[in-house]
């Protein structure tokens, strides 16, 4: 598993990532073009992500449900922009039970259409609203160039779909969800994100407003990490989601949709990982601490294992997700490398001398080598480890925030922008025209990420065309 | 929702079921042939089912993972019986991203093949075993005649897939899982089940042994409610899952697979439901108790709601899954019918007189009318309700067990068997030949359900051909 070194990030970031995902046991390539297998270790991480989000959605009144994986092709054509956006990416079922189908079915790329169809059946009165439904599962988009977690033909996500009586309520919902996504990234994934509105060209197919959270990876490229859309009555009109309002007047519902996908795992890898492997945030890590007993012979083993087993039990009883590595066919050095590759936040080493001295060695994953090593008493070890986990979590967020802030540059000159986005993000006034956005994309290979909600009080001029401009936008190369 | 009465079960059991599933808000028909939408109320029930099972699987060392939804068609052909069993039921993707695919892909009907393929990559040494992986999700089988939850083209389930070093270990796993399934049915779903071995013709395609749990529905038809299979080395040979054993000899792994699907929800409906609607077992019910405040005017409302809110909060704080029905646009009678339709185990009614007397009325769903009604003090209500929920749970299991036992008949005469299976199950000696099984299927329209593990100590003669026979089998009409 951890025999050979990874390429360093500086040598080849893309290859570092590709090898790391597989060697850390997160995922594997599937024998189906563009698809992945999420291995148990990766899926356990995904379960920690999903349970936090699911709990937050439930606290805010959302419920889960399940809609079919297959969607009639005709459904996509009901919303003009939606079909243009998704038709080229569909996987299509043409045969079922040995017969050619009368109507072809798409493996869902997203479920606005089929959920819109059902909502039109379920919604009759204002009393039926809001409808706040989330679906957990996978979707399929036929991608040509794939990368595990970041871009695969099939990926895992939740998709929230809500219908409301008014524009105001629907927009509130869109922002409420974006706030949950931001809190998830900050508190759980330790990833600093920037909230804002997407440009017209970067909007979801069929949306009136798309908001996003954007994160900076180690290579300074941006990753859109979650989106929340407001559709106005676009989908309600396409699917006839209508209700009698309090004045008994037939009214179109206002709808939203939103998602975070398994690509957030890719983000965690690319934000926190180092040249030795993954660095997982303690709040989400499937294994928060690993106990590695160290011994050279049976006599030592007996003494060490007695203490190691006791410590393991104590930490486990305190609710720490802990693993005992008592493998007898690999060396301690191999084990250290192995758990570093997998990003376990804290390693507890216990050798014969520790048994005598009543101590253990703790190694924190975010600070490799001597800097992250401490020798502590076995007394009160549970609290020591808990505090260390809290500290690792906070340090990861701090480090990522400082790194990001140091690499976002205020620019007010187009030549500077072109230079800055080679190795960072540019933050600049922009007139919000498609034309200027396109020019930056072609000449600087950077896209607009989002227009942050909080803007400077002053106004400026568009960095491309020089026209007066009210809002600044982030420009960056992106995944 | 509950305006018109359901047909009674005696009048038309099938129509009673079809209407009930929709009117209780469990599920709806999808606009895709043979598929269903599981509505939030039904999905909340499924989540309670899955979280119990997931916890039990994790306690016994299993981990979750995710494999692709699409499987190359060639994979099915690697195991002869498997392809014969599943080929006629496949939904087939022929196009992706606007191009015809070089190799067609099936939407998974079950995942032995693709998981077998991955296991062959992952398993090298006896140290890599056992592999104990569970996948939660949906699968697709192109069914012609569908019925919500019981038989739909797409359905929800978990599928466990394990690989072991020896036949003994693999068989132990198969039985361990069947025991978990039995405990789930008894303790959670309040459904008595019979464990046993399926006949050769009723086996899963590719299995050497299929074990099942079988339940009796209200109409006395059988429902196979869960299965656990032992494959020997069939799939290991087909997919080359080989390992070096402790003697350094290349050996084929022994594999199992097992599943419970969303059809268990259909079983709960058909075992416990009555002519007024669903009757859900308290341990799994999404709503365990509903508070219905009763008032005629604003003055009464104020008094009643104060107490109702307090009681709601107390019961909620005690961990009871509780709902307040304070709708002001429907009558109390409508509410009672509505919650009966949805099978909520306990209803807490509070009117102005209850406020004066410090009492509430409790109605238990399993005993309709006066028999199930009690008037109790508001003091200690949490314990009263908790005890009542425990009692409802136990009563449901007791009633279903008595009903089943009263409708299973020991028979030793072929003519009796033909009569008995018209309205019950027959339990009879059988020589285990396909020929005699086929005869019963053709002449009595009954199939063998399973051969129970615990057999009478005596031996007998086959009920069809009269040959000496060692084991008895259940014969029944089945879903």
C-alpha cells in the first residue's frame, strides 16, 4: 500500500492526486467507462458527510424521498435551457426486458424534471406548500475526461427540490441552504469557501439565479463545491406546478434546487493533502486515531498489547473513532506510512519504554515529523487526544484560509489579471457582460467563479472594458 | 386524503392494498413504466428500517461501499445460471453522450458480477479476507406486472456481498445474516417469519444454497421477505477471485450475497393493516404518536393548545417520534381517520374537558374503536405512552403469529394439500424432486416456500409421490 513514495504535489499535482485516491483506499477505477468504485474507506467518509448534512436538512424542515432513476426523454424537452444543458450528457436506456422501448429513458443526470412532474400532481393549494424534499443517490452525466471524485460519469450527491408560494420564500430557501453548505465546509470539512452568485453563463441549465460556494485547491485552481439555484417559475410553468393561493387564485409555484456531491471529497484531498498522503479533517475522518503498538519480541508484545488494548478501549468508549493496528506482517514504519497515506489525524504509538514510563507518543497528521510529535502521559489520554483532534481541525481550517487569502489578488488592470490567474485568483470589478467574461476565458483561461454577496462599498470599472461596474467577481482557473 | 372508505380486505384485498399504499402517503405511481415514487412518509419508514439493519451489519464487521449502477453486458455471461436468470429482465443502456456505445451496459439488477470483478482485483492473500461489503441503493428488473413495493421495475434494497477463505466461514456468514433478518422481522417489523432453505428451482440464479425468511400475509399468501445465498466458488471461478492461502496455495474464495428490499414495507402493510388503513409497528413508525387538540372556538383553542403544546414537548423530549396536528381546516373526525389511514400507533386526544380534568384520551391503532381507547392522567403521560407503544408492538407480533400458526396445516395427503393451499399453507413431507414440486405448482398453484432448518425427528413419505422423505416443506401460494 505505502511502499513507494507518491510524486510530490510540486512535481505533478494531477498525478499526485490520481495515485493518492487509489493508494489511500478511497476509490478505485470501475470497469465501466468513466465510473468509479467508492471503496469502504471512502464511503465511510461520505457517510460522515451525508449524516451531518441530512441532520441539518431535517432540522430545517426537509424530508427525504426517492424518485425513479430513469426519466422519460420527453421530460427534458419541457424546459428549453435544461434540455440544451443536459441532452449531450445523457446515458440512454433503449431496451427493457428484451424489447425496444416505445419511449427512451435517460439515466437521471439530475431530477428537476421528474420531481417537477410529481409536484404538479401533489400541489393543489397553498396549504400543500412549501414542499421541501431531498433525494440522496447517484446521477449519471456522460463525461469524456474523468477524474476520480472530481468528475466521473456517475457520482453521488443529494439533490434538494423545493416548491414555495412566493419568490421571497424560494429565495430565502436558496440562501438558507447555501449557508448550511458554507457551515458544512467551515466546521466539518475545514475548507474555507466564498459564497456568491454565478454569472449568467455559469448558471445551472434552467435557473434564474445560481449561487455557489467556491474553494481554492492547493494548486490554486478553484473548485465549485456546492450550488443552490432559484428557478423562479421556469420549472413550475414547464411542469404545471400550480396552486390555489389564499385568494383562491391559480398561481405558479416558485422552485429551487441545490446539491453538494461526492466531489467535495476531491476538494478535501486537494486542500488538505500533503506529499505523504491524505490529511483528513478529524470531524469527518472515518478513523480519527490509530493505535500502533511497537514491539520486537513476544515478551515485549505481551506487555505492550496490554496497555494498547486498554488505551484503545478507553478512547473508543469516549466516542473517538479509533482503530487498532496490530498487524504482525508489516513493520511499524510501514504502518506509520500507511496511516499517513490514509490521512488519519492522530497516531498513538506505544512501545515498551512507554509502558514503563506510563507515556505514549502522539503524532498529529497535519504536522509531519518532529513538529507534530508529542510525548504525553497515559493519564488523561482521552482528553489529550480529544483536544488534539479539536486542534488539528482548527489548524487545518486556519492553514487553508491563510493559503487562500494569500493567493487571492485584488487587481484593477487587465494585464495583471492575466498574470495573476496563472497562479492564483484575481478579484476585480467586472461589468457582468458575457462578452468581457468570454474574453477572459479565451485569453487568460480563467472563468468567473462567483460574485460575492458582500461587496466593497465603492464602485469601480470593469477590468476588461473599463465601463462603470458595481460588483467585483473572482476570476480563476477551475476544475 | 381519508374522505372515502377503503374497500375492505375481505371485499378485495388487492384493491384495498393498492388504494391504501397511495392514500396513506407511502408511495405514488411514477411516470415511468413499472416504477414508483417513495413519498417522504414511506421513505421515513424505509430509513428506520435501513438504520436498524445498517447498525447490525456494522456491529458484525460489515462496511458499506458503492459500485457503479451500470454493468457491462458481458459480465452477466460469465456465470451461466446468473445470465439465464437475469438476462430477460435487464434495462439496457445503448447510448451515452449522444454516441452508440461499443459495449452495452445494463442498469444493475443485482451486483454479484461487478462486485466479483472488483474483488478479484482486491483479494490477493488470505489476509485480505473476509471481505464484508454492503451496498445500499436501488436495482432495476424489468417486471411486466407490477405492484407498489411488492414488485416494481426499480426497487430499493441493500445487497451484501462477502468473500471468505473457507466454505465453513461463508456458510456461517449466510446463516448469521439470516438470523439478523429474522430478528429484524420479529423485533422491529413485528412480522413472524420462518427460516429455511429454498428448493433447487427457487434458488437465486447462480447460488448453491439459498436460504430465506417467509411470512404469511393477511390473505394467507406467502411473501419471501429476505434471502441469504451461499455461492460456493461459482462466482469466484467466474470472476477469478483467488487468494494465496496460509500454505501459499492459490485458492478460490467462497462467496455469499444477501438482501432485504423495500418489499418488506409491502409485507408490513399486508400483515398488520386493517380496513381503516395502515397499522405500523411502533419501533419503525415514522410517527409513533400524534397529538390531536380538540376545540370549538378560540377560547377553547387557547386553553387546549397550551396543554397540547406542553404534552407535545414532553413526549418529544422523551424521544418519542411525535406529530402535532393543529390543522384548522379539517374536523377532528377527519384527523382521526387520516392518522388511522397512515397507521400511527397511538393518538393523543386533548379537549376542553381533558384540560379541566388533567386527563387525555389515548387511542391505540391496533385496536380500533372503544376497545383501544383509554382515558389517562396527564401526570406521567410520557411513561404511559411509552408503555403503550411497547404493548402495541408486542400485540402486533402476537396477533400475526397466532394468525399465521392457525393457518399453517400439517398435511399428509395430496388431496388435503390441494384444499389447504386455497386458503392457508400446507406443511408436508416432500421428496425434494423437481418433478413433485412442479406437479404441486401446476395442480394446486402453490410453490414450495422453504424447508425449515428445524425439522421433526421422525421421517415420512413425500406427499406427492409417496417416496420416503426426510424433510418437510411449506407449500403456499405466494407473491
